[in-house]
C-alpha cells in the first residue's frame, strides 16, 4: 500500500508541462515547415506525422542529463534552427519541400545564377518571417526547464524513446526489405521530413545519386557517335521540340474520342496537328519506357540504351544546341537515369525539387523557361520539355481553376462512388495537361520557327478504365490497355511545311511502338545515318508494321512478351456514359 501511494505521488508530481514545452521546442523547427506544407495543400500528411515523431528523439539526452537541459537544448536548437531556416526559406520561395534535388541544383548553379535567383525572389516579408521564426524559437527556449526522473526511470524512458522512434522502425524496414540498402533507403524516407535529418539524408542521397549519374555519363561519353551522319537541314536555322508527357492515357482525351471534353484546346488545334491514334508504349513505367524511347534500345535489344547515343547526343552531333527543361523530380533513386539524359544537353532547367512525388507541382512552370529557350539566339536548337503530366496523385497536377469534372456526367456506369473523386481528378489533370501542351504549341508557333514539335506520353495510366473498373495505376504483371495507349501528335510550322512533306493522313492509324521513336524523329528531322532504320519510322514510305509487343524484355525467358493486340481497347460505347456539357474552367 505504501509503495502504491509513493508511485501515485510520483506520477502526480511528474512535470508533464515541462516535458510538453521541451517537445514543443524541438518539434517547432521541423513542424512549422511541415505545418505550412500541410495547410497549403502542397503535399500530404505523412511528412507532418513523421516530423512529429522524429522530434521526440531530442528528449532522450535531456531526460538523462536534466541539469544541463537549457545548455543542451540551446546547442541542439541552434543546429535545428539553422536547418529549419534553409527548409523554411526554400518553401517560402518555391512552395516545395527541401530534398537532395535542391542540393544538386545548388551545386549545379554558379555564383552569377545564384545572384539572379536571390534578386528575383528576394522579398522583405521573407526577412520578417525569418525574424519571427527565430523569435518564436527563442521564446520556446525560454520556456524550457529540466524534467527530473529517478536515474533508472530516466534511462528507461530515454531508451524507450530511441527504440520507439528509431530502433523499431529500422528493424521493421530491415525485416520487410530484400536488402539492407532498401531498408536504409526506406528508413531514411521516414526520418527525412525532420531537421536536421532532412539535410543529412538529402546530402547523402545526393552524393550517392551523383556517383551513379557520373558513372552513367562517363559510360555515355565512351559511346561512339553515329556513322555517316548527314543532315538535310545542315546550315539552315531550325528549332525542333520534343515534349514528353507523363502517365497520360489517350483514351481519356476528347481529341481521341473520349466523351468528356478533356482536351478543348488541342481539339481547337486539331486541323494543325498530325494526330496518330495507334501508338503504344513498350512499358508502363517512366524510366523503363524512356530507356527505349530516347535511345536505339527496344523490346528486342533493351540494353542498347547503354551502348548507343541518346536522342540528345544525336541532335548535338547534328549541330544543334540542346536544352532539357523538366518538371520531373531531379535527383532521386528512380530518376537518376532521366537526369543523366538531361545532363547530356547543353543547358538544363530543373523545376521540380520536391522530396515527395505526391506534391503540388504544376507543369505551367515549364512555359517561361521554354519561351526563354526559344528566344536563345542559337540558330539550330533542340529543346526537350519533360512534363509531370497526369502522374499520380492526380489532384496535385492541376490548380483549382481546372477542377471542372466533379460529378458523374460522362462517367462510365461501373465506376463506384468511392472511385469517382479519383476518376474525376484524373480527367481534371488531363484537362490541365491539355492547357500546358497546347500552350507549348502556341508559344512555339508565335516565334515563327522553322521546325516541328512532337508530343507523346511516356506511358498511360488505368484509372478505373478497363473492364470491371477496378484497376488503378500501372502493373506490368497485370497489363491493361490504358497503361499502354499514349497520345502521339506533331505540329509543323508553315516554314517547315514549305520544304518538307507533312502529309501524314495515310500514316495516322499505323500500329507503332514508341520504342522506335528515335527512327521517326531522325526521319522527321531530315537526318540520315547508318544506324537509321526507316522501316521503324512511323512517317516513312518504307515503314513496316510490326507486332506491338509489351512486357519486361529482361524476363522473356520466363514470361514472353505480349502482343498488345490481345488486350487492345474497344471503341467507347456512347450508351455506357451519361453526357452533359460542362462549363470550361
């Protein structure tokens, strides 16, 4: 009974308020940025949640050494404050979360460019916000006070915190992962939203991906150039543009017959476009698809992307100044290959430095750097624009003004009420993608160029489209047609049409895989070289139809590739949807 009374008295006397002030002080440095990200709708809740839990680890040393609470809190706080100023400032300027991509951009920029950025984005309110941020941190530190526990209980509590916040999650990731590297990578993703781990993880990943990219660039530099390259446009000014979309299924575009008016701007331009309606991607994933799309690799020779020039290298060899403008994430484990392609260009513009793919990042950001590239005085230019397109999560791909589709008008009857918001948000993303792609075409046309612009998507996306309406996303092991059907269209300027045959009416229904794009591109651009195969050019008189094969070419022995014709989509049945015109955004 006496022991029970002492335990009750000890519990009542414990300084919970003091512990709360300690936690609030440490949480503040990570939490304020994550709270702003959450409130602005820039990203989801996971970063906020992870930062909340990670902030608890700093309680451990203060529980063990309570007499040095204010000193330890000050020392730790200064480090957290410095890191939080960087992440908070980056959010103020770009509305993005700090990541390894930011470090890559910082080290890629020279002093002059850094000065331009500082001048462009400097605002007095940011200085005031930094002062306020610091003042709140100092105030919270003044509220910090020691929290005393018996020595044994203090050690037990500190151990429990470290095990709960670090030990258990790490062990769980090790148990779930095939390799230690995968486990560490997943664990780092868990702790990354909190400072100072945000900087530490970002820098470690940056150096790792930089090494990988440098290895790829070194290998690419050893690839021999094309043999006997000849250019029918040699010596003439020309501007050629390749726009690469993302996750856009042409079956959800009114330009291709979809009942909802998801591409009103491209519909208006249809008479000026060559719209090919039988093109597929070889694989439903960005990296794997573009390894073939942007090189001489294909489903029969998937490793040629390591041994032959990329489309950027081809155009550089032809004498073009090359540009790569991307709204894709820059330095991530998955995107290192894309960054390697981009680094082969003469100039790069990286717009998306978010840590999380599920974050607001609008493709309209590409329009300004695109116009700047068009205005470059170089006479021969090749510009690649890589969009984020309609990538999941779809609600992050368009601004509120494009939230047009909100009800069941035009939705297949089999789509459930639970699926409807996702179905509608994808159509809204397609609608915004229409605005961006059409704007690129219009901006290009305004410059009165001599050349053409070609747009295609890397792959499609199944958003409750296929039979049963129960598939969302992409899964190569369970392929459906929407994962592979992609838009493919081209616009040629009046000057280019005057000197080139641009009558493709008989070619628009040809079965084609984007894995052979480099042959079509070279043919359109007037290039000729020994490696060119005109039977693989969609616009050549020598074109030879081939089966449209899909699947993982590295698993052909265990699982043969699939002829796309076996899962080819049927025409939309007008009786399967409810149609009603809706006002444009």
